[in-house]
C-alpha cells in the first residue's frame, strides 16, 4: 500500500503575510516614493536662483537636482532590492 502525502495547507492569512515579506515589494515601494517626491518637487518646488559677482544670474528648477539624486537612489535600491538571493 502506498501513502500519498498532502501538500501543507496554507491559509489566506499566511500567504498574505508572506507577500509582505518579499524584498521586491519594498524595493518597488521605495522607488515609487522616490519618484513621487520628484513629481511633487516639480509641481511645488522652488527654483534655485544664483547671482554672480558681475550681475549675472541663473535660475534652475530644483527638480533637476532632486531628479539627479532620485536617479542615483533608484539605481541603488534596484541593485540591492531586486538582486537574486540564491
């Protein structure tokens, strides 16, 4: 006589909780928040105004600087959050 073992029964609560522990989810949320901050800086952020000694002035939107750092931080989060852990 052979015995067939059943697969372990997983409740809905345990599978929902297990999905919260997935690192890719947290990496995705972090990247989404980073780019939402860029969006709100683009809409509501002030300009960076500089005045030179000779009367020259320059105006740069602050989203340019925030976007640069958002790109770099997105790269860092993606490298560590989406890497294979074998």
